[in-house]
C-alpha cells in the first residue's frame, strides 16, 4: 500500500506541477507562434448571449462599440434568451447600425442562442464569442483577428483579467487559478495548440465551428473541435477582457459544478479528440486528471491511515498533512460561505485551502451530475460577478 500512496501523491504532483513543466519544455523547443498580421482585418461578428442582463448590457455594448476595429467590418449581435428585465430595450436603444438584437421567446439556453447568432452572421469570416458582463480593451478584437492571417490558426483565445480578486478568499483563489491557467495556455499554444479558453473571449473561423449540443459548453467543444481538425488554437494574451469575479463561495461552487458537468460529458461526446494523441493527451493531463484529484487525494489518505496506525511514521506524517489540509480547507470554505471575506494578504493566503477544497468538491459534484443527471441548457450568471458593473451603463436612447 505504501507504493500506492506514493503513486497517488506523485500523480497529484504531476497534474499540478509536472504537466505544466513538461508542456512548457515542449513549448520552448517547438516555439509554434502564429504568424500574426496587424493589418489582417476579416469581417467579424461579436456574439453576446444574454438572459436578463439589463444591469450590464448597456455598458457592454458601449465598450464594444468603442473598439478600434473598422466599423464596416464589425457587427455585434445580442441574442436575448427570453429576457424580461428590459435587456431588449437597452439593446434596441443603442441606435447603432452595427448592433442587432435577436430574441428567443422562450428559455433555450446559451448554446441555442449562439447558434442563432452564427446563423445570422452570414457575412462574417470570424465569429467572436463574448459575455455580457465583460469588457474589452479597445484593440482586443484587432489582436484576435491578427492571428487569423496564419492559415494554420483555426481559433484564438484571449486573456481574461479579473476584477475584485482582493474582495474575498474565493476571489483571491480564483485570481491565482487564472494566472496559473494563463501559464499553461502559453505553454500549450507554443507547443502546438491549446484546447480551451475563456468563454467571454475566444474566436473561430466561421466554417470550422461545429454544431454544439444545447446542453454542452461552447467554449470547450468549439476549440477542441478545431484542434481535432488539425488547426492551431492560438493563445493571444495581448487580447484582453476584464470581468468581475464572484466573491461569494456558494455562487462560485455552483458555477464550477455546473461548468464541469457541461464539460465532462462534452469531452467524451467529442470522440475524435481521443484519436489525435496531441489533443487527447493534453485533454487528459490538463482537465480530466485534474478533475479526479479529489479521488486521488482521498484514496491516498485512506490508504495511508491503516499504515499510520501500524506505526509507520512516514505514513503518519502523510495522514496529518493530508487530513489536516482537508479539515483546514473545509473550515475555510465554511467560513467563506458564512460571509468571511479576508481583506489582508495573510487572510487570503489562509483562505486558499478553502478554495482548493471547494474547487475539488465542485469537481466531484460536477462529474456526478454529468453522469447521473446530465447538464442543462439554460444558465444563470453569478450575481456578485455583476456588482459594480452598471454604474456607468448607457441608458436606452429615445426612439
């Protein structure tokens, strides 16, 4: 059993440290950077699915319309998923020929909304996917479009920067997670291709976008399909989107469990990605094994307990470290769920084990939900991720 404990711990270390180092080394060797051309300005359609986003949609549209992308080559399509809070009126009140509203009369979910948007964007060479609660830098669309000058590039993902990471332990943990993910994305892109990006900022050639099932996640299925077809999914960190992170631990837990439920089934839906080793191995190491970390962690702890009771000092140390970390994490998670929002650096560091336990518990819930209950097409945004975003939102213009 000692070998099993060390094997499981070694696997966890590989998932979090070994794989990033390995893919980073491959990236250093291959250096597969897309041949970007800043003068490449294909026709681009920006899709914004929205359900009851009145608090932020005006600010979002004002932000996008301030983009330095040529107006005649940009269209913005908002797909309202049966919104009933005035979202549609704000969109219609923008009075800009680049903005178009499509309405779904009943809740059909984000993916169905995006399908309608893609069907409407007949003249667009590039489809860019976004969310209502994010904002772009003025040159974000240009930076994304530039890499499509390289015919090897089929999709591109930008960098998501989070606001409010100092507001709670949950937000601090999420900020650290995204910085860690950015390093892996850089390495994966340089090594050949990355596999997934932030749903609020990625783009793909229109003809390569697959028909995504309504209950799956577009931001995992689309890039994975493009990579499976042999195209590069390029990482474009110069293309930046800003989004306020959720500060409430319960909201973040529900969001992550929902996302993993969508993604887990989707990865097995795309059987072709497993036939392409360069894609399948990245997917296995970057996502699937990471989601199974709580299983490996609990198995290592369970196998170490009997040996510690038999007097094996090393196993006793492992039990104390793993068990103590688990107890600490659950207590920190409980405290954050009860309203604790550490403001100091030390407090946020003490809260990080809580974020680790929350994320891995969400992985278990998400996998079980995907296996036994399935995933739903409709979505609800985390309320705390929208706070503070509507202070300067444009009001509807008179008709």
